[in-house]
């Protein structure tokens, strides 16, 4: 059955139109922050686990010389991603690849070659199988819960797509950071960790991780990003990021 989008949302100060279902997983701040990583992502971008395409399409909107592959295994969600690429006039530069990121044969069959990407972005499901109660909405559950192999296998699959000197950016929960860094060991250098806080003085809610394949530069921890003022309003930096007027980091 074809996906039937219920809502059309405007992102990046209205420059990006995004159709998504009213129920189930919804695009939010995580996608905005991830798409603001890396000032110049290069010519060939992969958005791994793309969902309806928010991150990859935001990158296509910002980086006019880039081609973007949106990798998504759910056929109905992939259909929405294709519709969103067309809606924003990016069909010539954005392709949607239906495959299982964790299955190398599935990736090859979809035309996704190892060591072909100048940059890989990913907003993976955050939770390990069995660690949280699954949503009865199958699409929402798939967006939130990783299958066997966890973050380690997911990150390794993403890194296999990177060309030499390619760059990687992802967002994860703080309790997933150790597993992410373990998967990156001896594969990425110039690792940069950026904690994201709801408000100053609170524990980080998200972690942004970036790095460069083959670099020997040491790991760095960036100053934390606070999203909200005490009264709940966006901080000036968070507002600029949501409007698409700022970049977070580069490696």
C-alpha cells in the first residue's frame, strides 16, 4: 500500500518542504542538528537510515554541488522520501536507495558501493533491541529500535561507505557514545564530540560525533550546545541552526 502523507512541514525558514505522516516517527531537532554538521560535505553524500529524507534534503538544499543518496529500507517511507525530493526540486541530484544498510549484499544490489561517499550522515535508531518497549506503530518502532548488532554494526556499515579522507557525522544518545567510539577506532581520526543540552547546566541529551577517514588528528570535545533559554525559548545559536543560517562543526 502506498504511503499517504498527512502533513507538510516547512523547515529551514521555509526553504525545505517535507511531507510526513501525522502519526509515527516525526522529524525534529535531531535532523536539523545533524544536517548542520560539516561545512562542505563534498560531492557524494549518503544519508544512512534517511527516513523521509530530512537530513539529506537539507544537505542538498545547502550544498548545491552535491549529489545525495537517501538510504532507507522501509518501502513506504522511501516512497515519501522520493516525493519529498521531487517536492523540493532535487530529483536530479537526490536518489532514494531501498536497501538494508546492515546487509552488504542488499547495499550492493541497490547500487550503494563501498568507499564511494565523500560524506556519510546518520541518525540511527537510538535504542537496543529489548531495552525499551516497542511502539505498536511499526514505522515508529523501526525508527527508534536497532536490531541485532546495535550501534557497532550500524556505524561500521556507514564507515564502509566512506572513500579515503571521507567525513562522517552522526547523532546518538550519551549512553551510546562508547559503542560509537569503539566502532570508529582505527577507522576515523579527527574525531569531534559535541554534547547537546536542553538547557545550560543540564546533562547532555544528545551527542554529535564527526570524524575523517584516515586522519591521524586527535579526538576533541567541543563546547556544549544549549538549545533553550531558561524560559524555554531557543537560544540564538539554536534559532540560527533551525533557520539554516549556521553550521556546527567541521573536520
